[in-house]
C-alpha cells in the first residue's frame, strides 16, 4: 500500500537516527527498500518461515526480523543487523514506525474511496452518514468542488496531485482525489465568510501554482457550495458542466464557475434537433463558418462594448464609417441589425447555439 519511495525515505530517516542499516521486505522475502547497498535486489528465503510462525520477530544469521501488521495480516518485514538488545529495540522502533504509516495510509485510502463514491453518486443515503461517521468526516459542513483539468502530459498527473496535497494538507478537512487520468478533484471546505469571489481567488491560486509546476496551463471549474455530504455529487456535476460549457463558449477563460455560466448553461442543455431548428430560422442557409474572422471579431468586439459604435471602432483601430459599413453588410446578409438591442440578442444567442452545435459535432456527441 505504501510506495517504495515513501518506505525508502522513512528508513533513510531512521538510519540517520539509529546509525543502523534497515531493510524492508515483502512477505515473499523480496527487498522493497534498504539503506544497505549490499541488500539491494536480495531475496531472503527465510522470511516466509517467519510469516507462517506465531513469533512476531526472529533472529536469523545475525539479522533480526520483525513483522509489520496491517490489522492482523503481515504486510511487511523489517530487518536490522545485530543480535543485542539495542539492535532489537531499534528494529522494534522501525517496525512500529512502518505500522503507523500503514494505518495513516489506510485511513487516507478509505477516505479517498469514500469521497470518490460520493462524487460519483455510488452510495445509498444511509451508507453515506454511517461511513462518514466511521471516517470522522463531518456532515453539516459547507463544501465546494473544484475540478482541475490537466491539459498537459498525463505523466504529470501524479506530481500535480502531490502539489495540491501540499497546498491543502491532509490535516485540514479538504479532500483531493481523481476519477480519471485528465482531471483532479478538490473537495474544499468553505466558511460562512467565503463568497464567490473568494472561491474564484482560490481557483486562480490553484491554476497559477499547477501551471507553473506543469509548465502547461490547467483549467479550473467550480461547482456551487453545498451543505450536506450527499450533495457533493451535485457540486461535482456542476463543476463538470462548467468545465464543458467553458470549453465551448469561454475557451479563453482558465477559471469557470457554474454560477457564472449565464445563457451558456441553458444552451448546453438544449437538444441538438431544437438547436438546428433555431439556427435555420435565424440564419437560413448561412453557416457559422461562412463568417470570416474579421466579421466575427467585429461582432464580438461590438458585443463586448455594449453595442457602442465609437468605442468598438476605437478598439479595432478602424474608422467609425468602416465599422458602420461592416454592420450594414452584416444586416444585408442576415437580416439582423445588431445595433438594435433585440436583434443583437437574437444574433448573440444564434452564434452561441451554432458554436455549441459545432463543438458537439466535432466531439461526436
């Protein structure tokens, strides 16, 4: 259960204190970690004899061997050279240290499984509260789900998990897990004083830290705050939707909150057949790809500036009359004058619907 890297780090620390070489073996007698270069790759044939005996330790050819239990099952064997009482004491200390690690890792593993099942809605309501009580996880606490999509190399996934664990250490009541190889999930406790802005700041901190570590951008989506364990899956589903909707309509944003999706959330839930009908009614035979980049850039900038012709022309570095000419041409082609508020809303929604349809087609939905 414990990684060999952690085992090695632990016995290196014990050697620095005890000045004794320590080796950790599996139940077959294979060396998993050691401070003795001569023991690397060794197989100790007598270890199975110790495993099957009732003794908790055994002296074999000048080495003392100690069982390390996971509840009532032997998980590891620790060996230390020497036959005197001090060697025995140091060996017992090493075995006790590893047993403590096993307990901590097992509890973390159990909590991880519990959180995963909560997120995926895989638990009965009665089981949620029973398991939570055993794992000492409070129920009536406000929590928020952050979904972090790692956009770079999948091999960076585990190292980014470690970075997150450092940002939100296990001694707190925040939980970090993963349900696939491309995203990481943070279930974070929030206090009464935290608001949407506070959650967004946390998301930016996560994105900046992980992007620096991975040398690649990450996208962070947020669900809404929930107050009951059973609703964590709801916040997770919202974060998933925010991530997906963000890719479609707000691709330039690395932080997307479910509560700020606006009309994009509504369009995302429309059936494709209804979207096609709407586009045909508004654009007739015109496709989104028929608009050139200059036209789309002009339209988007015009919307960004609340239909202000003067400000839009200034930001596009074009003459006001040039902008008016482009808008007139657009009106002639589509029948919509986006200088009029009602036509602007219709056009904006139609663009978003067309964008949604293209995304769904490209991803074979």
